[in-house]
């Protein structure tokens, strides 16, 4: 997204190594988090999206396999998500998430407006972090085409709440009791 640091050069190097796996979109102007995110989702060619925010990193090599296994077993699921650890950048240490559950959570009939309301009012636990999830692209893109303003409208500052809300309205979520993500906290970041 028009990074002024070494990011474009690093991305170009990876694209040269993996030209069949990486499509590089270098923006001349900074579009912002939401517009850039949805432009990337639109360019994605697969049926599922597994994003990893630029300041986070995955810590489980089986993350994608576990999530795809769930989608194969439960085609009605809209999003598969897991637990995470917080990575404190300044002290270089992990902090365990206190909202973790040790068992699978799957309620096949738990989706729709009431589930979205519970999620938005933080009664839906554990919280869903998109970087610790994989979701069905078409559900989000259909909502994006119908109501782009809730995703990239003026005043929208992040992609996670609109995306997760649309997914929870469309179909049930499936929680895996693994720590798939390091959610990085830095003094100068939003988190």
C-alpha cells in the first residue's frame, strides 16, 4: 500500500522466487487499510481467504490444514477461527490470551442477526481475530458488492468487524482450540 520502507523490494524478491503463488500489487498511492484489503480480496482467485496482518505472524504450521479440514467436513461453516497469543514487541515475549477455550466450539444453528449482535457487544467469546481465521470469500464479496459503504465507506477504519459480522450473519463459525497466531502489540500501533 505505497510503503515507503523496504517492503516493495522484499515483496518483489518473494514474487520472483514464487511467481506461481504470489501476485504483487504495488500501489503508487496509499489507499488505506480497508480499501487496500478489499482490493486484495477481490484479486484473490481462491474460494477462501486466510489473511495475516502485516504486524502479526502465524505460529502453527498446521493452521491452514486444520481450517480447510473443517470446511470440508462442515460445508455450512462461514468462518473457522482459533485462539492466539499476544506478542509484546517491546519485551519480546508472548502473553497467553485469557479468552481461550480448550475444546472445539461449533453450534450449527448459531448464526444470523442475533449472533452478530452478540459478537459486536463482545458477548460472543472467544473473540474472532481475522488473522487467526480462514473464511469463505464469496460471502464477503457478495456483501461488499451490495453494501460497499460498510466495508470501505468514510469513517470505516478496519476490515475485521464488517467482515466478521457478515460471515456470522451468513453461517455458523467454528472455533479450533489451537493457538495459530501471534497478535503483535507495539506501543505505536492501534492495538
